[in-house]
C-alpha cells in the first residue's frame, strides 16, 4: 500500500521548512546500485524532518525490518505518518538507551545516548551511537549539544568514544562539537552535514575554529563537497566515489 510521501516532506516541524528529499535523490539510488532489497536497520536521530524526511522514499523502495528511534514525543503529522508507515511495513520499532548494543553480521552498534526516556527537547534527546565494522568506527550524535557530549564522556570514563569518522553535532552549529569532545573522539575525518547556502549559516565559524584547535586532520563539508561515501572491507576503509 503506497504511503503519501508528501506527509513526510511538507508537514511543519521544529526543524523548519521542508528539506530536499535526500532519500529519493541520494539514498535509494545508491542502495539500488548496491543491489539492496531490504534494510536490516533504519535509525533516526530524532523526529525533526531534516533527519528523517527521506524515510518515505526508503520505505517505498525497500523492505525495512527494524527501526531505532529515541522516542521523543513529537506531535507533527509527518512523524505520525512515519510511525504509521513503519507499523504498516511490519518493522520492529525500538527506543534504545545508553549502553545497549546491537550486532548485525559484522556490524556492531553501541548506543551512547539517551540514558533514559527521551524528554520534549528533540535535539538533546538525539539518538547517539558508535558504529563499528571491521576496523572502522563511526560516531553520530544527531543534533545533541555540548552538554550531552559531556554526559556521554562522563558516562564512558575512563573510556573514550574514539572514532575514525565523526559526524559533527547539529550540522556544525556552535552549540555542539566542543573541543573536549573533538579531542576525546580523535576523528580522522569530521563530517559537517549542512545544506548549500542554508539559512542557518551552518557550519558556524566557532565550530570550524574548534576543529583547527583540536587538530582534526580532515574536514568534509557536504555543502561544499557533496555526499560522503566510505568503503569498508578486509583491507581497511577509504573514501569512495560519491553516490
């Protein structure tokens, strides 16, 4: 049964106006080229449209088996349409908590945040995780800010969430990606996911200065360089041709 994709793309949320549908434009074409027919695990960081607006295209094109969602209460029609679609799909829905681990074949997912039931602040309740496959590690904190970063570091101490690839929090906003966090994660590449000429001015100059201060070796900006694709195999990991 087809889903009304417009419900995902046009309903207002705290994230602002509708965003470009990266699901149909980037994600689905890439998965199809890779021969994928199912999605074993679909995760959203929080229910703001710029973080799950491409879900409709993915659900329409492939079978989704499991969904991770922090469970932030969000009354928007687009998020309700998302929940209805995954229920119709028969996908298993789960709201993970810090310390949870999930393994699918050679991929391990370690949940870093939230610690308990998500509150009303969707950004601060963002699902944060470290994904490990082979020798490659990837950390994503959604739109969580510096206070959440500190909580994660305190919770993990004396361990650190070291990573090869770090997606900077909140699209490179100054409210995320503290120098303390950057030094603890020690990324080889920091990715800033931001739209070209976005109205928020992301990434912020303060954030770029923090990257310099933490001596992050490489920064990838999607507003300047487009999508980033990483290829992982027995030989290691490398940046591949963009999807």
